[in-house]
C-alpha cells in the first residue's frame, strides 16, 4: 500500500474512497480488510482536508455526522498516537483543554447516578442529583460558544479548508439540545426511559468525541497555522465571554479609548460625537448586529445584557458562517429576499432560558432604494408582552 502513503493528496483520496463507501452502503468492512497497511499512515490534518471536501460535495448534515463518527472510529488509533504539540496551560487552547478535562470529570460524576437512576426512576433524590449535575454540564456549553464566536472566525480567515467546522458546530447543537432535553424530562418527571437513555448516551458519546477531535486534530493544526498574537487575542475574547469552569490568568484592560475624540458626526437630525454614538447604541435594551450589502458582519452593539454572544472576531465574517448549518439557509433566504426588494422585514420569536425573545431583521436601503445591508435586532419581550391597560404616571 506504499503508493497511498507518498503524498497527502493520495491519502485524502483514499479517505474519500472509504467515505463514499460508507455513504453508499453504511459500512466499511471491505475497505478495512483490504487496507490494513494504509490505515496507520494517515495523519490528523488529513481529516480536515477530507471533511472539507465532504461538505463541498453537498451531502445532508445528518449523513455527514454519521459518516464522521464511522470514519474517525476506523482511524482512531493513528490519530490518537500521532505526536502532537502541547499548548501552554494558560494559553487559549490550553484553557480550552483544561475545561475539557473538567467536563470529563463531571461526566464521570454523572455516570454512577445515571446507572442507578435507570434502576430506580421513581427515586426523587436521584432526580434532584441528576438535575444538579446536568445543570452543571449545561454550563460547559460556554466552551462551544467560545469556539463558535472566537475560534471559528479566525480559522475561516486562515484556512482554505475550514468547512469541517460546520460539522463540529452541528455536534455542539446536538449536545446542547440533548442536555436541555434531559433536564426538562427530569424536571417534569414524565420520563420515557428509552428516549432518556438515548439522550444521555448521545451526550456522553458526543462530548467525549468532540474533545478527542479538538485535542488530537483541530488544536494541533491551529498551533501550526495561527499566530501567537491571534491566540492571545482569542484568549482575551474567551475570557470576556466567560470560560465554563477554568479561567485564564489574565489582566483585562478595560480602559475606553474613543476612535476620534472630539469629532462630531452629522446625522442629519443632529450632531453627536463618536463616543456618544457608541453610548447610544450600547444603552438601547436590544442586541443590534449590522451586515453590509456584501454579506459581511460590520458592527454589533454591546448592551449590558446581550441575548446572543458576539465578539470582535466576527467583524468581516461572512454572515452565512455565523450560523449553524441547519439554520443558515433561513438567514440566506432572508438576505436574498431583502436584496431583491421582495421583503423588508422578517420576525421570529422564541423561548430561551426562561425568556421570551423577539428577533427581527430589517432591510437597510439608501435614499435611492439600493440595498445596503441588514440589521438584526433582538430583545427580551416578556415584560412588553405582559403589558395591559395604560400607565401615564411615574410610580417611583
């Protein structure tokens, strides 16, 4: 099999061969039998190239995720045994790995309680303990939020073969959804044991799998392709968003430095300084994000409480890359309907973390009606929704 080990391109072509076999038949037994000498020759970065190609082929995400699990299982040993560069403990990747370790410790704590619960589903003490532990595990989702909002944009800028991130993001959402489902089932008490067991099993499998893929494939490649200064900046942005369990030892500079101190901007209905513009936007009780006519994220506001996390890493990012693969088509449909002039507004409302969220998209056009972008505005509307009658007097 030496002809398949000479070049990276040849290895990836061989990986595409087994991927095609799995997609068509559901298994790769014949490949494994015929390619025992090839399997140990792969290296972790081959799989970044492989899944970038798989994504470009246009398969359904659910099929790709099944494929991903099967392929990486076949090549688990050579990926595991490949000597990697270790990140510094207090660096961006080092802190992510420390949080991964804490996540595994928490899963180990959950396991015995879960096994006992399966035997005693009516045990209220086990209900309470599992709610407590899975609520702690839900905090770990901050790890995925940091990856999606801090790490992924930089990878997209740096790597031509970044599309594998879409698969990882989809797994993140599966984990979030399953943890939420487990907590809800425990709180309500109406448990279908088959569904409950599958949710817990998927959580354990996916969280361990994502950790392995981060630390054995993604992170080592990042260390060899992304600069130290970028990683340091990402560590600060991760700190601002909040790591789930372990925080880096950083001193954050909170000093505000205006862009054009003293300059006034004529807005047509008044003149305000750059600092005043920032203060106005950041004191509105809404999240605002602006995407220009080229589909690039240009701006977001930073109110005291943001509903959806944002970091400066998204500035200049393609808007289609700022959403998970399962929902990106909705965003693209909105943008194109605005661009064509067919629509000017799209509204959604969802319940999230006990809050009622209104999400609105508005087309931005110049005085001649030319499309100039889209504004996304999100706000918590529980209080607004509950309003009745009138209030004409100050009561404080």
